[in-house]
C-alpha cells in the first residue's frame, strides 16, 4: 500500500491571510474536487490536517503511486485559479518498503509520508518526493 500526502499550497501563513480564509477554503474545496478525479474505487482520499490531504492507494506499487502524484501535481499546476496560481508538494511512502522489507506501523507510515512532503517543500515546492528509509 502506498500513501501520497500533499498540498499545503501556501508558501507561508501570511499568503492565505492576504486573500482571506474564505478564499483559502475555496482553494481547499477545489483541491478536493481535483483529488476526487484521481482516486479509484477502493482508494481512500481525505483531508489530513489543516491544509493537507492524503490518498491511500492499495494494490499500488511505489512507481505507480509516484506517477499518480506527479499527474496530480501537474493537474493542479495547470488548473485555472481565481486569485493566484496554486501549486502542490507531495510526499509518497510505501507501507512495506521493498528495499529492506521492514514493515512500518500505521503511525510511522503517515510520518514517513509527511517527512517526504516536508522534503518536497524544502526542495522548492511544486514537486513529488518519494520517502526513502535508511536500512
């Protein structure tokens, strides 16, 4: 199973404040609409935290999850937005990393995906980062 965590389209809290929370809510609703286009029957998409979403992708390889995340990133970047361009960062994690076979707990799984999301933001945003666990 793979997890793609992402979004947080604002570079800093002041950006959302400059447009107002109503505008921020509209962006989050629109992101949710776009997200629904990418989920298959059996996938689970939800809001996870204030400005983050996650998608559980069962029966998906890491490479498939990364391609899905990249398609989602491109869709958001290529969409028309009323107030300003919106870009997303996404982190992808695998529940049982094939490289070392060490299974993660569900909590570690979400933390791992969140760390990849944070890495995407640190590397310049508007990108997909795949979580890599040290052996």
